[in-house]
């Protein structure tokens, strides 16, 4: 499924994103980040941050890529945060222990809970997401597109091609 749902949210606005659009948005994110860097390493917040982090690392020429593994979604509901893996000691050392010069990348800042958890670990890191919602936006330093809080993003790795009825026929 997509990302960006809140528990108890009844109406969701679907926002399907194709591979081409996602790649363009990641490159646009990189253009903005190129003006902010340089960075020592990219840290992807898994799993959603893996694809944008790979694109950003390629475009910025960064070879050190690490992960912070956080679980917060169960199918289509956001649940309790669970830190599964922090960054490695060598990567943390590149950021002086506070994250300075480290780039944290995720696909979406939804409620900000995941960003808050990682920011507490690396307060001086630069946080970038492709998409941001109003509740998560204050915790992100650089992003490309803001969507409404009730938007449900269908990322390309979560979907397959299928017929979509016209909006006038009652499709959301």
C-alpha cells in the first residue's frame, strides 16, 4: 500500500506517483540539496527512504550510504514507532556524533514522528524528504512537494498498473 495514512482517517485523497514522476521529484530534491551541502554521507530512513536515498546519493556523488530502520506503518495505519536499527558508528563519526554533514532522506514526512525520533539521534543532520504533509513539514529542512494531511500517496513500488475510472464516475 501507499504511505501517509493516519489512524482513524476516514477520507483519503489518493495521490498516485509514477516511477518517472518520483525520479524527477528526487532529482529536483537533489538540485536543492546540492546548494546546501556538501554532505559526508546519506542515511536512508527505511524502507520508504531507500529509493530516494539511492537517487540522491548517485546525483550528489556520495558513496557512503547508511540506514536508520524505523517501523511505524502496519499496512495502511500508522502505529507506534519502533527503532529497529540506528546508524553505524563509522557513519555517526563522520557527523561528529551530532549528525553535522549527514543527510537524512525519506520519501515522506507525515506526522513528523519518525523525523522527530531520528532528529533526536542526529540533531545537526540535514533532513530531506520528497513529500511533506503539514504536520511533518516543520521537521524537514528540504522537501519538494507539500500535500494535504489527508492525502494518501501511492508510491510506485507499492502499486501496479490498472484502470482508473474518471473522477466524474465517482472515483476519488
